[in-house]
C-alpha cells in the first residue's frame, strides 16, 4: 500500500478537506454543518486542519476549532476517514500536534440503528486507538419559541453578583458532589481550586455579558447560580448549579426556567443546552421545561498531561 502523507492544509489547498465523501450519518455533516476555512468566511484555520493523503487522495481528515482570538484550538470538530483507512485515521491524530477534546455528534438514538452505530463506533474506536479516552455521553437540547416559555415557579429571587470572589465560592460549592463528568474530571486531575479556575475561564471566554450571571436565593439564603450565555454560535444555557445544602427541592428546574426567561428577554428565539446522559435529574428538568433532545454527543478526551 502506498505510503501516507500526513500534513496540515494551507490556504491554497483547503478544498482537499471536502474531497472526502461523507454519508452524513454521524458527525457534523449529519446536522448540515459544512467545512469552510477562515479566509473564505468559515470557522476553521488551515493550520489546524490536517489530512492523510494516499496517492494524493484524502483518506482521513481532522479539523480542530477555536474562537477567533484563541491561540490554541478548543475542540476537534471533524474526524473521519475512508472505508478501510482506520489505521490512517489513527496515525493522523497521533501525528498532528494538536490535543483537545473530541465530540462526536450523532442523531438521537443513533446506537439503535445499524448504519449510524457502525459509523459512530468506527470513529470512536479510531480516536481511542490514537490515545483519546471516552469521558461521557451527553444530550444536546434546543429550545425554540415553538416549545413554549415555561412558567416561572416563583420560589426563588435572582440578582446579579458583581463580586467574582462570591461567584467563585458559589461555583466551588456547586462542584461538591456534581454529576457532571467534565467537572468531576477537572476536580480529580487538577484539584478543586484549579477546577474552579478552569470553569471560570470558560465562562469568561463566552462572548456574552458578565452582568447576565445571577445568583438565586430563598428567604435570603443562597440556592445556586444560573448563567444565561451566548457561545460563538448563539444563545445557550451556560451553567446551572445548586448548592449541596439546597439540593433535593427541585431548584435546578427553577434556575433553568429563569435562565430561559432571561435569554428570551435578551431576544433569543432558540436556546442550546446540554447535560450528561447519566445526569438523570438535570435531563428530567430539561424535559419538564420543554427542551427537546436534538443530538447526542460522545465526548472523548486526551490524557490530562497533554
């Protein structure tokens, strides 16, 4: 078999990326996303886009994504390969000098259909062979105005908190006993304080106002935090967190409803959100608030030292 050539693209040959056919069963193509480089008005940098070529033909490809001001990529968005080129895909990920989380997007119930299951599991197996490990499966939701605005329960009061130290303390406390796999990983591998640093860095990275963040109270006692936000694509539920001593009262639902109202007040007609599939209480809250599942997501992560 002809030797592979593995390299990043340049601004002159980004069309190579789209030369590999994609049946659109899983991955970003399954949801109508297209690859376009930044210099053509898209989201992807050629130097963060890598291909494996055999006889000049693309047999595997990977594209990492980052915000316009990011010096390193945030995520591996695209990763696929031609039939029988699993090993080329593994070598591609091992060769490219970029290490981020890989999120495989898939339609709801994808494991119940043979074609989507085979396509998804092939990409997961290649990513794992390249050194990534499965972290968690997640649900992705998208509320729209057609879903109806859930009524506020009226049990809590909300107010903005300008003091970052207060916010950090609340976040640190909501991390105690969290069911979120990403937070649990960061706490275990970085420690509680560094995990808060990581989380706060994410909130500050989001292109939405700090003034939107709100703490919740009942009878003057803090309950938790809700963060209406915009990610680079649009409005989203940035964070919902309840303090350990306030759990068991269903307050996460109140926080989610308030977050939804806040975003709608800022003009949102649709809102993205996500939670771990194993976080059954939060999944139930999304269902109760009228958020339908639009995607499933499989998150694989590199070793923390990378």
